[in-house]
């Protein structure tokens, strides 16, 4: 793998790590509770970090890792777009997002248990950056990562 490609991967790795640190800082330092989809959107970042570290340190399965990175980023982009669509009212919340309806509970123990659970609706935007929700930023960022990883994969194919 060329020096330029390694530098690109290092920059992406730094961006991914900073993104995760920012998400945790927004949650734990600033006190904004994430919804379930916000938490799920962190998974592609974690998988991408592991795969990039595999490429950089072990230099094994670069080609396979690059196509997996492409797929993971595309799936992350779809998940973030779905979340953005819920925020904008394009899509209905799925069972993953829905807050529990207390009126459906029959027992007082069940009502108390649900009140103690902090379930945040996926349609509520509690934090914005430059006027954009984090789901909208994540949609764009994940799609850009998909394009970059796929281009690296195609370039890897040509160079072999």
C-alpha cells in the first residue's frame, strides 16, 4: 500500500476516533442523552477503527479490509440517514426507537420500571452542530468514508 494511502487511512482513523470521543463527550460531559439509534451509529465507527488498525499494523488482508470498510461505511450511512429521516418525520420510529407507552402497562411495577428507564425518542434532536443534527452530519461523513474506502479498494485492485 502506498504512503499516500497509509496517510489517508491515518487521517480517517484520527477522524473516527475524534468522532467517537466527541460523541461520548456530548453524552457524558454535556449531558445529552443519546437515543438507541445514536448508540447504534457508533458501531460502524468502532468496526472501522479496528479494521484500519488491522491494515496499518498487521498489513494483512488490506483488500478484504478495504471492501469491508466500504460496506460498513455504507451501512453506517444508511443507518444515519434512517435516523435523520426519523428526525425530519420522513420515517416512523421503529421499535428500536420508540419510547414505552405507559398507558399500555397494567401493573404499577411495570409503570415504575418504565419510568426509571431513560428511553430517548429518535425523533428528538437534543444537540446540533452548526445547525445540523449529528445524524445528518453522520450521514454525510459515513457516505464520504464509503466513497474513499471504495476508491482505495479500486486503486488497490489496479495496483495488484
